[in-house]
C-alpha cells in the first residue's frame, strides 16, 4: 500500500463498512502519519486514510500475471484473455 502510485486503483472501506473500488488521487505527507486520498465515485467525492488506517481500510487490487512466450516478459491477463477474444469472434459460413 505504501508503494501505491497516484492514479492506481485499490479497494477502500467506506464509513458504512462497504468496500468500494477507488482511485488514488493524492498522497499527503503529514509527518509521522501520512495520508492517502482516494476518489471514491463518479462525482469525484474523496476519502482520506491516514497511515494508521491503511491496514484495515485499504486493499490492493489483485492483477493476474503471465509470461509472454515471445518476449519472455510478464504481461497482465494471460492466455485466458487471448482465448476469450479469439473464441468470441463469430464464425460465418456462407456455405
């Protein structure tokens, strides 16, 4: 969580206890208790979490990683995405 960059997504616990997907808007250095400020909805409402609340109220988004056979580099998604794209193409048989 400490390495989360501005613009990155995370799950945050709202005041009512519901987890919401949010985007990190800013990091605020406040001495020994820095804060993360997240945009939590389409109206651009924000929620601020001091570091003392990160462990209970902020969760990183899981990202599946796969190795690209051609380059040997990691890529997001994996073969499942390639299969879904190729399998969703309609087959037309004009007979």
